């Protein structure tokens, strides 16, 4: 294993009714006294699944109000309209509002986009410089005090609730990238699976595939020898595949929904990353597709993964064989070579993606001639992972995109 340090400062409260039960004491513990609270959310789903009303009623019971005076604190400042694939512009708008309104706690209510944007706002609002340039681009150490931030999760996918990662899109330069700072871990995460029941099936599929992708991106990296992180990852993958099938078959099934919600967090709270080099090349390729076309993150990953894995299969042969065996239950005896066995595991992944109803080509993602012509520029803009079994070239990334067509 590689040497590592592990930390996860987020306090999690999981279960039905957890906002009503726990938000008040979390606000008392973490909100800066005498200041206002900002709630960030997206296009309105939180008003249909009950999360927004639950948060407001708890804040009002603590004496916060939407009509309050910001000078006196205890005002509720609303920051709606955080879009999927949040932009740098939206983050800066929120940071400006948080500074102007004397905000001492930010609560993001929603999926990964809302959580990421709110985490980034908490960094920028307390900072004199340009946070995007200093942290997302240059990766400088974060030494300033970030505004406390907590989240209420309504869509399981990114695991943003338990890590310090925030993905932003610079809409001017077409760069979509993440940074992971322990200072950006939410201070608390409230996770009520019943909020997720209003998710459209398309989001359920995309988000759940994103979880599987996070596990695979970590699993398919060095070291290749047996290690605890990969042991945990295999169990998580098997369970997630089971729950994914159950949730698509019966979207109202609470046990599958709650399992998926916690699996998203276990995949991204850094436990399965301990001692691993971590690949995330599929994510880098998807992020740039999204930066240029605003495509859906989980759907983009579903298209890319099998094709990418066929390219690097020989470079991580032992691990791909282990995947075929321990995740898909295939039998080495039935294949005439190690490579055929490893490839069969990747084929199982491809069949599963089809079975679940996710897109398998860029055209199914809605790409047309215009997007096709952009592919060389998108490939050129991709970051190359240094944690992969083999670093790709920009030429090979373009080949992969074209094979996904
Ligand atoms: O905007 P609203 O109305 O809230 O609707 C959202 C949005 O349209 C909707 N939604 C969320 N919860 C719902 C719901 N609809 C009905 N019922 C509910 N309970 O779902 C749509 C998608 O939401 P979004 O937050 O965009 O999805 P996701 O959680 O997949 O987040 C995607 C973003 O996270 C980044 C992605 O790149 C993308 O920008 N990522 C963040 C990571 C991290 N912080 O660790 C890692 C990931 O790999 C990923 O890159
Ligand atoms: Zn992801």
C-alpha cells in the first residue's frame, strides 16, 4: 500500500426524519453566533420532496426568519438556482451574497451540484483572493477560515456530503475540475433516504452509476496486490449492483434506496482510497465532455467506462481478472486465457449498463454533428491521470471518445 493519511470530519445523521431530529443542535454547534444562515438549493426539487420545508421549520424554531435584519443576524438568506454542473459564476454570486449578508453558516440542500457549489462558496466567501485560481487551479494550501457549511442530501451519487471535494465548471475557459481539501468537508450531513424517493428514474440511474464509477476508479489502480481498501470495494460493488437492480425494478423500495444512499458516502469518504493511487481518468474524460456539452455526469461515465477499460485491461490484467471473479462471479476455467477472462468481466459491466437502461453511446447521450466535431478539442483539454494503470495520451483519449460514438 501507499502511505496515506485519512480524515473525515463530517458528522453524519442518517435516517427518516433526521433533519427534524438533528438540525437544531447541529446549527447550535456550528453556526457562527450573531450571523445569518444561507440555504443554497437548485431548481426546486427540494420544495417537492419536503427537505426545504423541514429545514426552514427547524431554523424558524431557532428564531431565524426570512424577514430578519442581517445586521442583527438570524436571518435566513436564500440562494436558489444552483444548476447541475455548477459554474464558477454561480459560485462567485453565492460567495458575494454570503459576504454581503454576514452569513455564519451555509446549508446546501440537494444533490452533488448544490453541495459542491455551497462548499466552494464557504471557501470563497471567507477569502480575499481568487479561490478558483489559488485552490482549484494552483492547489495552494488552504490556511484561511472557511465559513461553516453543512448539507442536507436529496440525491445519492457524488458522496460530496462526506468529502472535501467540490467540482466547478469555469464556463469561460471550459475547464471542469475538482479539488479535495479537508477544510471543505461539510461539518455535518443530514441524510434522509425518503427525500430521494422523488428522484426521476433517469437521475436514479445516473447517480447510482456514478457511485459504481467512484468505486471502480479507485479499485482499478495501484497497488494490485491484495489490500483492505480493495476488499471493501469489492463488497461495496456487489451490494451496489444488487441494490441498483432492486431500485430500478421498484423505485419506491426504501431498503434499496437507503442502501444506495449510504453506499454513495462509503464510496467517497476516502476509506476505499486509503493506500491507493486512484485512477479517475474516466472522470477526467467525462468532466471535459460535460464542460463542453453540459452532459449528465453519471450518464457520461456509463458510456465511457467499458470502452476505457478495454483499453487498459492488459495493463491491470490481474485486477480485471479479480473483478470478473469477485464482482461478477465468473469462472476462470470457462475462458481460454487470462485476458479473455478479464475482458469477460468488462463485458459483464457493459451488459449491466444496458440492462439498467443507461446510455451506452455518445449519440444516446444526445450528441450530434456539432459535438462530434468538438471531440478533438475536448480530448486535448483532458487532464491525464497519474494514478492509472497506464497514463493515456491525448490521441488515445480521442480514440476512446470516437469508440464511444
Ligand atoms: O436542481 P434541482 O431541482 O434540485 O434538481 C436536481 C437536478 O436537476 C435533481 N434532484 C436532486 N435531488 C432530487 C432531484 N429531483 C427530484 N428529487 C430529488 N430528491 O437531480 C438533478 C441532478 O442533480 P445534481 O446535483 O446535478 O446531480 P449529482 O448529485 O449527480 O451531481 C453532479 C455534479 O457533481 C459533480 C459532477 O461533476 C456534477 O457537477 N461531482 C462531484 C463530486 C464530489 N464532490 O465528490 C464527485 C463526482 O465524481 C462528480 O464529479
Ligand atoms: Zn462522479
